[in-house]
């Protein structure tokens, strides 16, 4: 069973050291408690001995509880990284900045990282990042460094589609298909698997909505590996679906693919439009990036959120 955690990214009693910028290079998440003590012996192991050792080292019970939760992270567990869980006034406030999945790498999950900050981060758990540098604000209260989530409503709200375990995407031919596999299955969870599963879920939803709006003759899925192609007498849209919360990241990852598909298979089509579809509406920074692209490339480009489908 895969578990769901929230993990803080600020160190120190006043939370004045942001470690999130160092995590991608480490390919890990971290905590800074009991910095100089290697805890490898206790990873997913004998917590009675760990409890005694940390108490002998002067650690407080609340700190010991956080360390135990961190050392319980196992491959396949999903983590929401938070910048803060502290309330604003009387309003609960949780700011999520990224998502990751725990992995075993080179035979290990936990690593001691005792060098002085920022070269070292104390204690590491290996992860693959689903995405970073996002800003999701939720009215939930999770103030401690490590939380193991049990409330299913909160899991769904915090993790969304990342909480859904789906089978891997099937390879398709250049002739296209009409159905992505979105049924549940017991699989080994990895970041790549989760991204593909969420992508497939969104893609299938977009395809079905467009079929309802425009009819089957106008919409194809996976023709020449393009996620969705929408064709009218006036234009052809090459559509790439991306699963990320960040609009800019969706565009950065998807636009190169669309240009490649356009160059290989659709140069002879008249009035080709390139479209990225993602989860969220663009913010002001995203809109500036979209405008820059539209002014720079010699082909019509647009971004749509799932909510904006049908607006052509």
C-alpha cells in the first residue's frame, strides 16, 4: 500500500533556511534533525532503539516522532512538499511547492548527509520528483515537519490525480486509437508511471469532451503519436496534453514535441495550430510566457486549461 505524506522544506526553529532549491541535485527529500547521527541502521527498522538513542542525545519527543515518520518512508510513497503549513491569522494555510515519489536507488533509500549546510542536508530519502516550483495554496492546517496523511478527503485535495494509481500507458501505432487505459491496476509506483497515468487520464477526458463537442470525424487520438488532433475545414490543431500544475512547465515540456510532430508529419497541412492543454489556467507570469512564444514562433500557438475546452 502506498502512503501519502507532507514534508516541510524549511530548517531551523524560525524556518529561515529554505532547502527546496538543493533537493533536485540531491535527488532526495530531507530533514535536519539529529544532523550528525547516521540513522541508516534504523531506516524502516528498530524504532525502540532509535527512540532511546535520540532521547539520550537530548531530542524532544516531538522531534523523535518526526524522525520516525521520515524513516518510515518507503518506495512508492508519495510526498507533497510544503513551504509552510502555518496559519495566516486564524485561517489555515498550506502551501505546496512540489510532489515526489520515494524510490530505491543503488540499493538504498535513506542516506546520511552530514556536511555543513548547504553542502549537506542532514538526512536524505531518495525520490524522483513529479514536479517542483509550483504554488498551490490550500486552507488546511499541517504545521509539523512530517505528516502521514490518513484523511482521504485531504489526500484527494492535496494530491489530486497523483493519488490515483493507474496502469501504464500502452504503446500505440501511427494509425491512432480511441481509448487510453485508465482502469486501476496493481503496479510499482514510480514518478514516470504516475506522470503517464495522470497524462492518460487527462488525455482521455479531453478526447471524450471534444468528441461530444465536435464529433468523432473531427477528433483523433495518437495519430502519429500526437496526443489529440482536431481538424476542421479551416485549420488543424495539434494538441499535446501535460499533467503538471505549472502552466509554464507544461508549455516548456510540450512545445518542443509539437514542433517535432509538425515538422515530421504536418508541414503540408494548411493553417496548423499548436495547442498545449494542462490542468490549470495561466497566471500573469504564464501569460507573459505565452505572449512571448506567440510573438516569436512562426506558427499559431495557444495554451488552454481543461476548463477552457471548446473555446476556439
